[in-house]
C-alpha cells in the first residue's frame, strides 16, 4: 500500500480537477475565444503574454459539466428543429500584424436559432448580465441565425428564465471584434490595450491585478521615452 499524506491527497484531487482539459489549450496567441472576448481585453493580453494561466474554479467546472445535460434539457421543446450541440463557429481576421481567429462553440444550434445555457445563481433583483447577450449574439451571427435564446438555470433551485434576442452584427463588431483587435494589437506591440473592462467587478476578481498595475506604469514610461 502506498502511504500518501492527507494534505497531499487533497492537493492531488484539486489538481486533477483543475488540470483536466477544460481550457488549458485555449490560449493560443492568434486564437481568441468568444467567451473571453466579452470581458477585459487586457486579460486576453496577459493570458497570452507569459503570465500564469488562471486555473478553472469549481463554478467553471460545474458549469461545463452541466452542459452535458443540454440534450436532456431541450428534449421535446417546441421551436427546436434539428439541434446540434457544441458546434464550432469561427472567423478569421487579417490585418497589418497577420491573421488571427475568433472562435467559439454554441451550446445548441438548431434550424431556428442559437441557444445559450447559463447555469448560475438567479438573483431576483439583478438584471441579466449583458455579456450573456454579447456571447449568444456572437454565436448567432457567426452561425448565420437571426435569433438567439439565452436559458438561465438557477444552480440551486433549477428555476429557469428565458431571454430572447435578435442577431445584431454591429454589436458583434463593436464588442467581440473590438476586444479581439485590442488584444491582438497589444500582443504584437507589447503595449497593454488602452481599454479596460466593461464591468468594475472584473478588476476585483482579476488574476492579473498586480501585473496589470505594474504593466500600466511600465507602458506609460515606455511611451514617454523613459525606458
Ligand atoms: S486588473 Fe482590471 S484592467 Fe487589469 S487585466 Fe484585470 S480586469 Fe483588466
């Protein structure tokens, strides 16, 4: 029998869960995920710029596992014809720095629309997050559907809320393409994107907070010709 210390076992379990293939290979320099592009473009820069990649937390893992139940969740649902699950969509952009790809997977792609599932805590007084719409809209736009549906499921009670939207090319270009362009340019110039997050809480929970502060100072000095 191999004797393993309890603390060692705890670390092993945590590490096994964190290192399964959820997102470790997602971060190539020239490939951006739609789900990251709804957030701060500076984070997309740090993730690809030699910084430590944040490990998935329990919320991310349960959210991903829950998606395996999507075929069951939509069973016999009206208005869902020929559903396909986890369908990849992508677009390539070429500019002065080369070519990069924006990619993602819609939860459900059917003849009528794209469906995006969110497994979270539904707070009665809180409006649904804008980034859910940006993400679903991007899948619908790239997968040539005129509509999308966001299904929010409360992780404790299974209360379900449904939100609908019409595909909006301008929003895709402004939010998704805009953030990808900022991160791509930063990676090619080594100057951090000039634009930060849409939501203040992103900085509060950001894995790159300290790095971001010192890079800001570094860039300012570089741009002033002091480095
Ligand atoms: S600290 Fe804030 S601005 Fe900096 S990378 Fe994180 S979210 Fe973006």
